[in-house]
C-alpha cells in the first residue's frame, strides 16, 4: 500500500512528505524497522518511542507516525493518538486479518485463562480450527508460541491474526486484559462474543482505582462488541447490572443457584471433578468436567454461554468442556506418589487466593499449608489483604518471595505480614528464598495435608532486581519430592 492510502484511514492525520511512498510493514519497535516500513512512536510505560525515531530511520523506515510535530529527515505523519494509529495501520497493511476471523474476547480479573481454554476446546470439538491468545501461550492452529504478554501490542496482535488466517483458522479466542483495553491494543476489532468473568482488586498501580479499572473492561462491551454480537456476563458480580446496561448486542448472564440466563444447580464437587445441571437458552444440559472447585463452575458456565452464543451444537460443546483436564498453573496438582496433595496456582490477588483456598478447603484436607508472596513494582494495596486471606483460610503459611523485581523481597513480605496480625492466627513462617520456602512447606506436610503454592502458576522464571532466572514452582516441587523420596520420607 502507499503511505497516502494508509493515512486515509486516520481522520485528522497531517502528512508532511511523499504520499506515494510504498509501505510493506508497520512497527512500534525501532529494532524491527526496515525498508518500506512505518515507525509509529508510541509513549510506553517505560520509554517514549519518539526517542527512537532516528534509529528507526537508520533501519530504513520511510515514514514516522507520531503525536509530536514533524521533524526533518523524512516523511512524517502527525496524529492525535499514536496508539490508535498503530492499531489502524497495522491492520490495514496486513489486509485486515481480524475481519476473516470470528473473535471471542474474555475479560475479568480471574478466570480468563481457564475460560478461553474451555471455549477453544468447545470450538475444536465442533470442528473449527482456532487461534488462541492468552497469558500462558499463543496458539496459531497447531503451532504454539510462548506468550510475551496476555494481550500483545496491536501490531503484534494483527500479525498473529494474519498467521491464524493463513493457517486456516476461522475463530480467534483471546484473553483481553485491562491494560490492552486502556492502551488500545485491541482498537478497531469487532468481537462476536464478549465474556465478563468478574472484577476484583488488581492492577490498581496502573488504573488508579476500581472505577477506572472497570471502565477499561467495559470498553470490550460498549465499544468493541459487534452490534449483532453476544455479551456473556457473570450475574454474581457487583458490576453486572451496569455492564449489562451498556453492552451492545444480546446479553446473557450466568450464575450458580441464582436468577440468570444460564443457571447452574445440583452442583457436585469432588477430587474427581465437577458436575452440575444448567438451564440455558437452548434447554437444560448436564455439564461434567474434570476441573476442580466451585469457581470453575463459573468458568464452565462462562465458556458454555460463549459457545452457545456462537451457535455451536450443545453436544459438541459438552464434549469439548469435558476434554479439558486442566490448565497449566491453574489448580494444577503435582504428584510423585506422596501421601499429601500439592497444588500450584496462579492466584496473585486476594480474591483469587480466597477462591483458591476455599476450593481446596471444600475438598477436606487435614491441613492447608500455603506458600505465597507478592510481586514487586505492582499494586501494594493487595499485599496485606492477601496476608489476611492466607492466615484465615490456612493452618500454616510460609510467606516468601514472588517476582520482587526492583523491590527488596523483605519489604514486600513485611507488608504481607501486616495483614496477618488480626483474626485467625495460622502458624506462620517467613522464608525469603522461594525454593527454600517450598521445601519448608513440603517438609511440614503430613498424610492428608494440602500444600498450596500460589502466585506464579505456569511461570517458568523469577524476576529479580538485576536479572531474570529460571524458576518453575511445579518443577521445583518435583525435584524436592524426588529428594524426599530418596531420603526415605515419601
């Protein structure tokens, strides 16, 4: 395409330079600029793309898009919003690939990853080829790639959509983070189905307060959802009525033992899995799943609602839901023949930790021993809240390091401990080194106990002040259990 053809998609854009220049790619990363590319200078959380204009030009960028006034040295396009420009231009130069996909977006504080995996499984059971984008991984057809962030930057997202179309995918299922909505990474997309799981305290370091956090989530429903689309909303959430009022398209709600369009009843929970009846807009169904815990009932309802909204046959949907035996790092059991249970989970907010520990307690272990910490350079307000939850719902707590980043782990732990001073006094231990903390918990565990390791889940690294090191809670547990077995303990 020519620069002029692309710029025509940006109302109010002011071009200085040659409109006939040929453009083959769009990027926000000066390192990826090349001949016939456009460099869009966005202001990021850590740096300003306008500082890298000359670097992009040296790489061969033929034009720069920026909110700043023109600089000499080449074609320049001044725009009101560089992030909107990036999303718009990236889609245009790649042939608007998202228009060839039926998009399903899932947003909320907790449950996004499990819900997207369930919807993906239902679609594949119904014979569709699906692309999946989320916290754990990106999947294009049958090809997997490690996820860089929950929702990629808009230019990277459009490239993934293009690869999905080229691979023969007809649906794209994605987690839509509040960051991506606020930063317009998903600008211009049209979602056939939008799912809202819940809203609890998280990311307030970025959004500032819960109202602005919700406003970001709401964008998926009042702006990005197609007029002929479906909203699927958790009826139990405090924001459900407000979200329902502003959503485009048809709105379905889901809930457990409460008035909703998809209403679960006769819920049965065990270590073998979950079973419940559900009244739906297409009639009564029985859902059976190997997933554990009451909060997974809501995830299953959300996925069921989204799948039925897509028009998938109910029988195929139920087969797909039942095929998901687990999601990495989500209530994931690690077993090496020991006589106690070890569960690794991504829970990193007070609400997620509460749901996790209540779920484990419902399975009636002898004791719950919880290992957790909090990430550095993130919302500090949840630290004492997580401490209070862990203390109230565990018999013993080992407080440790998570991803401390630039903060001293000891300072983070001190803030967690403040929340553990009131209410129930669980046995508590502080072990800063996470591997040693997990070892401590396993050493403490006896027959019938449950060791719950929360916060990092599927992650395979730990972010320290000056480096990122390999660290996988699940592998650490396996190594330590093997050591216990060799010592004769197990």
